[in-house]
C-alpha cells in the first residue's frame, strides 16, 4: 500500500468511526444533480442535521481533506471526472417557527428544500417566501447564491444565517454581512478562490401573517408563469446571469442558438438560458453548449455572459476557454 492510499484509508476509517454506513465511496453524483450529469465522489456522506453537518466539515478541514456541500443539486455542473475528496449531501431539514408579535421568524436548517418550505409557509398563512414556490434547491444554496424569482430574493427575506467558518467555528452573519448582490454574495464570491469554504448551517427568515387564499393565488400565478416560460426536464436551472440591460436567454436566442445541440445536451427551444439533458448527456456536452453560447454572444453582441451555475469538480480547461463566465487566466 502506497502512502497516498494509506492516508485515504485512514481518513475513511475515521469518518466511518463517527458516521458508520452513512459514508460511501465512489458514489456517482449524476443521481443527485438536477441536470443528471456528473462523475463520482471519492467519499460521499449524507448528514441529517446541523450537528452532523458541522462535525463533518470540521473533520474534513482538520484532516486537510477537500469538501463540497451538495444540496438539491441545482445551479451546479459536476465534471464527468467527479469530485475529489468528500462530498457532503446535506439533508439537515429541521424547520421551526417563532412568533415575535407582529411577525414570524422561520428558522430553517440549510438542507431544507426551498420550494417545500415556501409551500409550508403558505399553508400556515405566512407571507414573504412565496416567490420561491417553484425555485429548486435548498435554503443553504439560496443563502449562498441569493436565489430569487418574481421580484423576491433571499436578500429581501433573510434576517441572519448561522455559518461555520473554517478554523473558527460557527457564528451568526447578518444580512448586511453577506454583501448580497444580484445572484451573488460574499459566500459565492469566495468559491472561486479555492480556499476552504464557509458552510451555511441554518437561516432565519422574516415572514408576515397573510390570508392563505391570497398567498396561494400569488404562488399559483408564479408557478403558472414558470411552467409557461421555462422548460421541464433535467437541467441546472438558469445557466447565465442576466447582464445589465439584457436578458441572457434573449441574447442566446438572438445569436441563433435555440435548439443547438452537443450530444444529448440541447439549448431549450422554450427558453434559451436553459440547457437540457435529453437523455445521456455528459458534463462535457453541457460545457460545449456553455462555450458556444458564451463565444457567440460575445462575438455577435460584445457582451460577456457570466455563469450563474458553478462548475464543480475535476475539470480541465484550455487557456482561452470561458471559466465561470469569464476567460480562463
């Protein structure tokens, strides 16, 4: 047994000592992503509460083991070669409500499904999250990416988030400290640095009592609009952020790329900012569409699109290939 294999086995044994059979090896990630693409994780661990989540990331950090948090599997594109190190599948879903008098505070663990939580709030007659009724992903991912739709977003809903910091433990971040921008936050910006990431454990959301019928009507309208304008099937969600003064889907459409195909990956005829896996598409197929859209829009309109989706895992890039919506350096 070589040194690297011995170290890997020692790490695996330590995690099994804490988490037992919840730890798996060489788990194919395409089963857990909304685009249904992605290679294997060296180590794959499912956690069910924030205590387990914090324990897992602290163990990985102190062992020098790379870690990645996987929630609902949307807004990411996992490489065909997979992810080295530990993938933590976040299933911490506890939710509780606290009445403060005039309003209600919802505290949700970061693995809670965003759209399911929105429907739960509506059923309780609590307004403020209905914009998320058909938005995929988890609370943790929404906090990181400032998820939003229909004029609402996490910036407008979040009070504070409890976040674990590498080497420092957990602390509460205010809304302001997260430095929110359009589909952006300080947490999302640090993803490009390659440094160990902070991890969202839970979030507090501000809600207001409102008639259930009014909330349901609003949510139904949002859901109908989404079905009319966005394709079904397997996709990452919106591929690019909307540039200032433009819609990314309009620019890709105007570049003549609706229906453009690489393997089983195709740019949707219904909405050109959605790239759909119509069967056995690979991550490289999807990346081919990304490169075609990015280059075509730049050449035809002088606009450089920026990815909303994060490319995750063991990718190999050419020098002139767009990475995270920009040209690789």
